[in-house]
C-alpha cells in the first residue's frame, strides 16, 4: 500500500471513529443518560453555547452555557438530587448529526482531533415541536487507553443572536 493510500485509509478510519463517538454522545443526551454523557468529557473540558452571535468573548459577554468540567459535573449532580430540574417531564428529543468533517488541528492542541458537524435537534413538548439547528465544533482528545473524550465543545445555534425559546436540555 502506498503512503498516500495508507494516509487516506487512516483518515477514513479516524472519521468513522469520530462519527460513532458523536452519534453516541447525541444518543446519550437524547435519552437523558446524563452520567454516561458526562463520562465522555475530558477533565479539562469546556462546553460553550454562545448567545448574541457566534464569535463573542465568553468571559466578557453572556452565553447560554459556558461551563468547565467541574460545572458540567455539578449540573449533572444537581439533576440527580430531584431538587433541581430542567424539565418535568423531560422533552422527547432526537438529534441528527450530519456533515461530519475532520478539521485542521488547533495549533495549541496539535494532538487532538478537531471536528465540525451540523445538527438538527427535534424537541417535542406539551407546547409543541421546536427544531434547533446549528453547528457543533468539537475538539476530541485521547485518554491513555486510547478512548476519545470531549476536550472542547462549542454549539453555534442558528439564530442565537435573537431571543431563544427556553433551552432546558443539553444541546
């Protein structure tokens, strides 16, 4: 096998592995399997959902979510107490993940896998159906055992520069 063919095969295998990881993350969130969803995050993770535009400074401007790994864990623990909840009953959800592509590595994290993908979330509640569309930007890192983990996730919701309906689930 030529070097070019080997590189193409390795890229195809990595893309398939990444797609399966993103699909699993979506399924766990859709099915409200929050402990398993939380386990997909790396210790240094950042989870960011911008508001008022995609390229704001989250340290100086309002975001829908701007959490580090500790805050993600705290949110999940609060859900388990029964004293804090986002929705009762929870929304019925299904995410569609499309256009998954491997991006150029982040120069500050050259060993991580940069991934872009589009999403559509179908949310069904008593008030009706809401569709949420946007783009995910993931930076995935590997554990010493070789498993993928989310080091960074940015969720750019279409129309985030306008008022959003109540977003009471993990996007």
